[in-house]
C-alpha cells in the first residue's frame, strides 16, 4: 500500500502545482528539490535514532500520518512559501516510512525461525513494486471521477489506513525479542532434557 500511496498522486503533482496553484516550471523544480532534500535529511536522523531505539513501529506510524498530512496540505494552502515549508516538513518525515518498513521486515525475518527469509523479503519488494505500478492507474480513475480534491484526500486516506494497520497488527520489536528468547530457552531446555535421558 505504501507504493500505491506514493505513486497514486506523483504523476499529477506537477500538473496540479503548475495549473491549479500557478507555479512556474522553475518554482516547481525548486519545490520538488527542497521537499526531496528534506526527506534525505530526515531519513539520516531518523535512521540513526531507529537503529539506537529499535522503535520502528512508532516511527512508521508517525511517518505515514505525516505523509497523510503532507498530501492534505496541498488542498489547504495555496501560498508558495507556506506550502513549501509545510510539505517539506511532513514529506520529509513521511519519507522514512519505506526504509523503516524494510528494516522492520528484515529484523523480523532475522528473528524468526523461518527458513524462507529471503523469499519473504523478495515478496515484500515485489508487492511494493506492484503498488508503484498500479498507483498511477488508480490515480487516473480517481482524478477523472472526483478531481484533485479526491486524489489528495484518497492518498491521505491510504496513508492513514497504513498507520492504522501498523498500530493494530504490528508487534513491537521487544515482543519479537522476548518471543525469540522464549523459543531459545525452550530449545535449550529440550536439549538438556534429551541429554539427561
């Protein structure tokens, strides 16, 4: 869903900013560069924090909610400078969602006892890529049916749904670690029992 959320609006963002908001091509280029750079900067700091704290679930939720707010901002503000600041801030935080999801999945795979870790990560990447492929198609349908307002609100809704699913379905990393310790202790206990008999 993250890939769909990102790509559903991306092909039409330039048209919206230049046609609806009246940005020049140069102004939109600066807008895109600054908002993209904010994502790089935010990812750097968030990545260091997440590696230390291991609280990726919370970071993913904050990032997806921030993305939702960033897309909603396009409908609320038409002043170039204000929109640039707000979108850069929320999009910067939102850019952390994808790397954190991959990192969470990789750590979860490493901590599990499954033999299909490589397959699981490959499946995740395939699903994300599929989302990027079908996103523009959905965007075209939504844009044709309800216009830009529906497009941006629909994108925001996707990210809020992702945040809700993360909150409800993803366990915290500490729970994975406790589970792994319990499994390890049971395994060692069974081995000790076998040795005694």
